[in-house]
C-alpha cells in the first residue's frame, strides 16, 4: 500500500471517528433538552425509559468512537506515514482520553436529569 493510499485510509477512518462523535453530541443534546424542558413533568417510568435509551444510544456511540480510533491508530502503526510522527497523533492518548471524556459527559447528563427531577420534588 502506498503512502498516499494509507493517508486516504487514515482520512476516511478519521471522518468516521468524527461522525461517531457528532452522533454522540446529538444524543446528548437531545437528552439534555428533554431533561430541561420535560424532565419535571415526566413520570418516574418515563424518566427511566428516557435515561435508559440515552445510555444505550450514547454508550453505543462511545463504543463506536473507541473502535474507530483504535482502527485509525492500528492503520497508522501498520503503515507509518508522515502523520505518524506527529505528537498529537498518539493513539493511546486519544482512545483513553475520548472514552473518559465521553463517559463523563454521559454521567453528567444523567446527573442533570436527576437534579431537574429532584428540584420538582422539592418545590412540590
């Protein structure tokens, strides 16, 4: 495989990684808007279902993000190119960092829903 082909493959895998991140942001934004707008009026069951669906959907995108990043850096290691020597192109940093950041975002979103619903109970 030539260096140009490897660079094109890296670009495609990078685009897929960014797409997974974009889908995660979309799910998280939708969940936060739901929590803010409808959270206080949701029944416990509805909040449980919304939170469960959010965990499944956002968790799947976090997993996809990690898989795409691992694949991206496996390609880079198997076929070294110009970008392989870049400092920020360290696979372990991105895989662990992004999975930690996205997982924390999920936990913070769930905490937000809990706080919104708790505020309803305290004001009632």
